[in-house]
C-alpha cells in the first residue's frame, strides 16, 4: 500500500476548506511536519512529511501528504495531467475522490493525526480508506497510472508539469527567434539550459 496522500486543489470554496484543514493540522502537530515546496507554471507543489508518534517498538514512521495548488488560469490545463475531472480531488489507495468527499477525507486525516494515537502510515491510510467505504465513495474513480520508464522514478505529474513549463518557455523563445531578437546560437544555448533546469528528456519533448 502506498504511504502517501495527494490533494489537488484549485481556487474554489471546497479547495479552500481543505487548505484550511491542512493548515490547522500543521499547527496542531506543532513542529512534527517538515514542509517543502516547488513552484511551477500555474501550480505550487507542497510536500508535507508528517512524523508519526513512535509505535510500541519506539520506531517512528513518516506519512507523506502532497498538495498541488493550481491557479484558476491553468486549472483546465492540469486536469488531463492529473487525470481528474474536477477540483478538489484526493488520490488515496489507488482511487481518486472528488468534491465533498475530498473535504471529508481531509477532515478525517486531521481527526486521526490530532488524536495522539500511535499509528503507522499504513494504519492511517487504512483508516482513511475505511472512512471512504463508510461514506459510500459516490465520487470515486480508480486510478490507472502506468509507470513510464523514462521518468526514472519521478512523479509522473511532476514530469508533466516540467514538460508544460518547457513548452511555455520554448514558445516564448521561438517568438524571439522569429522576431530576430536572438540568433540561432543563443536560441540553442537557452534551449539546452531549459532542458537541464527542468530535467526534460528529448524523448519526452520529441
């Protein structure tokens, strides 16, 4: 079982509710969360590494919660990348859940982690899935995301975002060359820099 949860948020009331719940959870855990974030074109990826309370064997476990926050302007562009029809959504245990159910899962996550129990990440995920079964899972879709060997273990959504950013930058670069504001040497040099910075493979963009 995967030991992470992925939320997909946009600029709507339900997404704001989920963001508020997660912010409250970070405050409740009081230093037990390690945060990191990356900015992409029209999106922010935030990763929460939540250190769970030690089990009877005094071993700590970490639960990873990933949050993609998408701007309204790019919402439609990211739907096919994430393979979701509407925001907000949450990916959990091989299924995607949408709308009110995504909010309910965020609330249940808050309840589980703020209760002070000594659970492993697998147990947290299982309790969330049990909650999904109890509420019926009316807005549930099975996730099919085959591994792409070209990604070298990277998150497919992150790779798609990098490709989208690359295409946006290359569009601007093409216009500059067409308007003769840069020559071919400068064009190729900047293109190589973009490829290195974004980790985009030629196979992915060809």
